C-alpha cells in the first residue's frame, strides 16, 4: 500500500508494506533481516546513544549541555550525515523506520511536557520580586515587539507572500519564548538550581512562561486556521477551554482527595499514579485531535498535579528515568534527523528574512533581560549569566519548529537553519554561563563571621533526620543563653526534593499557611518552639524548611548562613551510634554534604558527633555535680582558638565545668612564633575570667607522638560528656604524628577523626570546630 505526506505543498509518494515485518530470524538465516523493524529500531537507538554520550563525554568538560550532543547525534545519523549514503538510507531512513522511531520520540516529548508541568510551581510567580517579574515580562514582550517590526520591514522589502509572512511570524514568536522546561533543565545541569542566580532565573522564567503559553496557543491556532478553516480554530478554542475547566475543577480536586487517602509516610498506591499517567496521555491525544501540540496538553495536565510529595514525587519517580534518559534523546535526534544542513542557502530570500528576524529577536531578548537586572544593581557577571541562560533554546523550540515543518509552514532550508540556531544557542549559553559565573563566589568570606570576632552569637543549625533534633537542642542549651547574653538560632530542616523542579525554601514564621511543609517539619518546629518558650527572651528561634536535591543542599545551607548573618554553623555528623557503641546507620550522602559545606561556608562551622550521648542528656541533675562536663582538646591554631572562645561561652553557666587540655610535645622545645603567641593570649584570656569561679580547669599533657596522644585521649572518654576540638586540617605537629594515616574521616581533622572512630562503648559527644577562612 502507498502512503503520501505533504511538505511545503509538494506531494511525495513513498511505499511501504502491510503488515509490517517486525522481527527476523537473524542475519545468518534471513537475508532480509535488515528490513525488519525491530532490529533497525535497536540499531538506531544504539547509534543515537553511542554518538550522543560519546560526544557529551568530551563536551561536558567545557560545561556544554547534553542537548548539544543529542542534536549532533541526530545530525550524524540523519539526512545531513550518513543519510547521503544510499545503502544507509535504504535501510535506516525508510518511512517505516522513521515512523516507529518517531512514535517513540513523540511519546517522549509528550511525557517530558507532563513531567515539567508537575515540576512547575506556579505559586512562585506570586512570591517573586520586582526584578524577576520585570525581567520575565520584558524578555518576552520586547522581542515580540521588535521581532514583529522587523518582520514587517523585511516582508515589505522582499514583498513576501502570505505563507512566507506567516512562517516568519511564527518563527519570531517561538524565538521569543522562554520555556520553563528548557531553562529548568539548563539550570539543573549547570548546577545552579540552589544558587541565588538559579532561583532568580526560575522565578523570572515562570513569569515569562505564562506569556509564553499565551503566545504558543496563538501560534498554534494561527497554524490551524491556515491549514484548515477559522471554524476549526474556534472549535479548538472551545474544546481547550472545556478541558481547562475539567482539569481545574474535577481533576485537581480528585488528586487532593488521593493525597488525603494516602497515610502519612506511606507511598501513593500504584493504581492512582497509573491513572494520572494515563490522564496525561489522554490529554495529549485530545490536543492532537483538535490540532494542537500534544506537549501542551500533557503540560497542562501536569500542572494540575499538586507539587511535591507524596503524589507528584511518586509520579515523577515512576517515569522520569525512562523519559529523560531514553525517550527525550530519541526525540531530539529524531527532530534533527530531518534537517538537511546542505539545504541552507542564503541566496534564498525567505532564508535571509528568517536569519534577520532571528538575529534581531535574540539580541532583543538578551538585552531586554539584561537591562532590568542591571537597573536593580545585580552584579554584572550574574546579570550576564542570567541573560545568556534565558536566551537558551532547547527541546521546546525544536519541537515547535518540527511541528511547523510538518504543517508545511517551514521550508527545508528554514528548518535546517533553525536547528543550527538551537545548537549554537545551547552551546554558547553553556560556555558563557560557566565562564562568567561561579556559584561558590557568593560564599567568599570578605567579612569576619566567626565566634571570636562576633559581638552577638548567631547560630545556624541543620537538621538532616528527626533524631538530630535532641542532640542539637542539648548542644545549644550548653551555650547558656541568658537575658544578659542572648543569641539567635536559625534552624534549617533539609528534605530531599522529589516531584518538583523548583527547590522549595520557606520560613515557618513567614509562611504559616503552608500546611504540607508545616506537617513535614512539624516535629522539628514543635521541639524548637518548646525550647524557645523555656528560655523566653534569652534566645530567638527561626525555623526554615528546604526541599532540594541532596547534591545542591549545601547551596541552601550557605545561602541561609549569609542571609541570617550567622557566625557559627552546626552540622550533624553522618553516622548514628546505638547506646552500646555500635554503628546503627551511615549516610554517605550526608557526609558529602558536610564536606561541601566545610569547603564553602561563609562562617565558622562545627560538626556535632553524637556517640549515644543523646540518651543521657548532657544536662544532669546539678545536685550531683556540674550539669555539663566538657573538655577542649587544645593543640593551637585558628580552629583551636575558635573552640576556646566557644568553651568560654559555655563556662558562663556556673553548673558546667570546662577542662582545657593542652597537648604539648615532650620531645622538643615549643617554637615561639605569631601563632604560639596568639595561642597563649587566647588561653590567658579565658583563664583570667573564669578560673576564680572554678568553672574552668586547665591541664597540660606532654606527649611524644600520635600514639601517646591517642592513649591519653582514650583515657579521658569516661570523664566528659562533650569534647570540643579544632579541625586543624592538614596541620602537621609532633603531637599528632602518625595519626593521619589512620584517619577514617579526613574532613574532621586528625583529632576529630580519632574521637569519631574510636572503638569504645563510652557515650560522649564531639564538636569539631573549623574557623571561617576570611579572604
């Protein structure tokens, strides 16, 4: 049987056989094996993945997005590359092979729209500041205005026909878009999700996305009116409005009902997630029926899914891996396979007009986004990075151009040129953003934010697991908040992101109506609320929740440390011990997180290690002796001096006892230098104030090497509740010689690692202190 397709009003006849020849008996037994659909599809997929991942292995070193590699894969296996070989075309570029591959690719595009609809949090639009709103609106409106003026000018100059004018208008509208899925993907891959730049970009893009969808609908309705009749466009509008009403007033309430039926802490039933995925596919089919893009139908349906856990996260986790890892690369390659770059001929007047309009729109979009950012005094490097980022083109634009080509609106040359613009845009934006912006630069310590130099103690503490709460509160109590010496505590409850693209970051003092997040952090909030009530005005507590990917959580922590002007950041250790001294659990992800924070933190950092001491609170009945027995292991250096200042704060409590154990080498005379003089000054400072009150004891331990130090510290384990040590990373001294080789936790330093890894049933806590490294 024969089937025909229409492209650009030119009819082409191609033949295929029915029923299709799906499988074969193998190359050795079947001479027609390469005409079977399944082997050809498998070879196609193998070639696309091999080329895309192979090229990305090279290009990722330059920070180039994987989208570029996927486009290159399509160009190589398509008409421009291997398609000029007759044998290759006969086997791999037949109508059957392209239809099968195109079906899979189309499914991937549709589900990609659905996933991004789930991840879009429209509530962010209401929370964005003026800078994000203005930049988002102007980056959409200005390109449309200037692009429209340019289109009128070139149309008049070259006296273009009606179809050519229509194609230029649609190209201008698509180029003016700022699709959320494209920018969100770029921000994530460039590891900017939790940076201030990434957050500003997502907020402004969401504003622009609202206008984008309006322009997209207009563009599609124009295409329908051109291809069919105005009556068909009106019919599409009516069905679209009815669909929106059903989704808003029937589907979304039903999803909230599903959430209510799901017990807290339990996963959503598979039947519910399957129904939602089916609904997304049905929405795409409906939009295809009325002549609109299937991507838009699935995107709208995805917006109806309540963001975050438990429902959205369950749906996303079920299909995201297959969609983004398999189907989307096939879609990108399938779109660019049809582009014949040899058809680009700038002697063609319509291609000249297209190039002029695209150039004007890109410049207008870049400038329209850059100017408001500079007006609001955003740093130039950050403003440039955002302007490049929002000018990026990706899968949505490529899908739109492919759809327009199928409608016959774009010529072969125009389509090939537009594919090149997407390729160049993605490449240049990736390189430019990586070049002009460094996320770690915002955490540079230009001011002294440490305990030693701070007039007011401002603490930021993190909660990774609910069981961190008790040990953190006990530690804060040990700092003795009083009316005469109050301090502030900011608490950040970190939760792994799932089912949303935009990281959620909320203050429970500012957003009391956020019920879902309040319930997630409810126990943490309640515990710290009771703590604040017990101490009254002596301590102020602010609780925050951050839902983000684990690999970006350090960005949330460092950002809040800056915002709250914290001078000391307390992190729980990644291991949990049982009462008998055995290890209950260990989370490598949290260890990586702590290491990232240690390297980037804008203030001093303390890692709190709780070795079963949480069960017997560090506050005992004062009638039996001091309520807190703490020891400072002092060798000298910035970190140890910071630990001394913290101990001085603890010693304000007359029911506590602080022992300063100074370890001195017994093999040689101590060297007198600036560091040793500062050490002596710090020791005398704390001793003069509190030795008369008998809250501070001082002992000296003379040791010859690390082995003697280890034995001495082990003998102290049963005498103290809390050990405070400086991190002293990479500091070599005779007292610790030989301990580096046995250190299981280099991030804690030699002594911190020793105390954390000791094989003992003793119950104690350890605080490893690292002083801020100021520039």
